[in-house]
C-alpha cells in the first residue's frame, strides 16, 4: 500500500490484528468497549502507565467487566504486546478531560497502557515495542506527532501517567511526539503568558495555575520545582 496522504483520523485499513501484522499482538478481548460517538475516529493516542504489580494483573483488570475500564493495547515491560479492543472501537481509558478544547477523548483516541508503576524507568524492550506500535497506529489513522499525548496532559491534576520517568524526549527525537521548543522565551515568566502558551500547545483543561504547571512539567520538565520559571515556558514555544 502506498504512503498517500490521508485526512487525520481516517482509517486506512482494518485495525484488527492479523497474522501478517509484524507486531502480532496477543488478542485478549475485553468486554469494556463501545462505539465511538458522533462518527469520531482516532486522532489522538493516549499513553498510560498501569500502576499495578504486573502486566497480568493489569490485563485482568482491563478485561474485568466490573472494573469498567479498558485500553486498546497493553505493552509488558519485556515488550510483550496485547490488544484488548479493536482500534475502530471506543475503549474506556481516558475518562474526563480535554485536549485542544476537545472533550470525549475516548471517542477521539487509542489508549496504550504500559506495564509500569510510575516509579522506575521504562525498559528498552518496552519502549522499542511502543515505538513500533506508535508508528503503525499513526500510519493507519494518519495521526501526526502532536496527536501523541500522556494521560496527564488531558487530565491535569486527576491523572499523572505516564509519569516523570517516561522518556518523552526519545519519542520526540523519533518524530513520535511533538518536539519541544528551546527558545529562550520572555525574560520574565508571567502566569498569563504561561497559560496562553500551554493552551496553545493543547493543555486546555480548566484547572488552576499550579495544577497546569505540574502537568506541563510532567511532560517537559519533571525535575522542575518551585514557582513558575522562564524554563517552564521554553518547551511550549513552537518552532519558528
């Protein structure tokens, strides 16, 4: 199949795993899904961590009808890949929140869970498999790097995954996430300027200044502490 350009969010081919899929995910269907609403198709990919003891524990929960949660994919720390919901269906992974002013993220996104408690680095086999998966999903649905976000990006203050140990820079360097800005920015960092830049970058949820700052730092400067600094604005300034 050629690499012809497609409208973002348009399915290129069946999203159901097949024997010819080089990733060959383990099909482990979850009952927790529904139809995407209002004719929406995936234009976002939301990355999560499981915050559970093992991939098996996460898989059990994501497939438990009583839990009422699910995701499209789960990537184990050894790179094992499971698929629980077809990409064209609506998994229940994002919950309340918004990105670029758009709500019902579940209907707009594909959810990927990573087997990680949020307190340690993500192993190389897991990151490698994630990158392979992202490339396939982005191609299938014509999703651009700015459509790859973390759970904490769209739900500031409510969610914190994939957490401070996730290597966003690695994804950026491989064109799998929006590259951060490196401009010096204004000499003084005002809360108004910061909020405007954050909203333009996609952080549009209605939260207070401290919660917004924490969410942006989780994505770009997880080591950042204290009040707003000039360095907090720099990653949000788009490349010229």
